[in-house]
C-alpha cells in the first residue's frame, strides 16, 4: 500500500484528480472525450474522487496502482496544443 500512497501523492501533485459530473463527456483540461469511467485518455485526468481510489486500493492495490501509473505517464507525456497557431 505504500507504493499506492506514493503514487496518490504524485497524482495529487500533478493535479490529476478532477471528479466530473455524470453529464460531462469532455475533459475539462484538454476537451478530449472521456472514457466510460470518467478518465481522460489524452492527458491522464482522473475523473473519480481520490477517496474512491483509496477505498479500492484497500481491496486490491494492483488495479489502482496500474490506473495511477498510467494516468501519471499520460500527464507527463501530454503536450497541450497552442491555440491560434495553424500549421
């Protein structure tokens, strides 16, 4: 669980936790269509409350660890497109 705690802290520092309303279908950060779980496949935003992931980690840390690792990797690789610049 210590590894999950470290990943949670890193995700928190990257501001990845942004719970969405049930009606929202696009990411508030990059405007990509959200996955059915509410996560953004483009920038790594996690659309579920942090408390939900902590609760799931108590039952099975492997799935939560994978989710956090993937979200952190996506956020690090994400490069926002500069608006107003046509190439």
